[in-house]
C-alpha cells in the first residue's frame, strides 16, 4: 500500500508539472512558435485550472493515506514537497505568467514625428491609420511590452506583433 500511494503521489505530481510546464515551453517568448504548438498550449491552458485542482486533491488523498506509513523524516519531506509542487501548479495554472513579463502599455506617450529624436529613418514601426489620424509604434519600444492599448480617431485599438 505504501508503494502504491507513493507512486500515485509521484505520478500525480509529475502529471501536474507536465501539464503546467508544456504551455510555458510551447509559448516561450523570443523563440519560434508554431500554430500547432499554440493550439495545444491554449487547449491545455483552458483545462489547466480544474485539472490541476483535481490533481492537488488526489495528491492530498494519497499523502493522507501515505503519512502513517512514512517512518522517516525524508519520506515525510518528500511527500510534503510533492504537495507543495501540486499546490504551486494549481496556483500557477490560474495566472498568465506572460502578463507578468510583458505588461501592455496602457497609457503610451506620443510626440509629433518631426519633434522626436528617438526614431531613426531606418527604424521599424507598426503603423495604424484610422480616418485622418495615424500613429507609428516603434518596434524597438514594443520589444519589451509587445502590446499597446491606444485610441486612434476615437477608436480603441491594440497594436501588437
């Protein structure tokens, strides 16, 4: 019974880690992303919150059954560590960690093209034109944020790449 509970706890922990880590690896910033990888990642992210919670509950049941059978502090520490990992996965599954790294520019500042010295003639920009109003968002500035929320000619827009 001890081996079965320990193996079950280990498998539940590894499964939860794999479920949370796979989208992190597939949607990594600054790396090549494929349409198939993104589809898999988004499908997994949609299911990760309830799945990791269920795995945490299963891990708790296994740890409760395993606890009286653990004689050493090492075994108890390993079971506790597994529960901490399961709880961490359940918590991480409820957040979008990429939002922590790349915060959108919600209130960008603008200047007239002729007045700026920060943009050279050869710099790449993302251009948006709505009616008679236009904006240019330097890719160099978007390299960190990846997204700008703005209003152009009274229309809310999102510029990203």
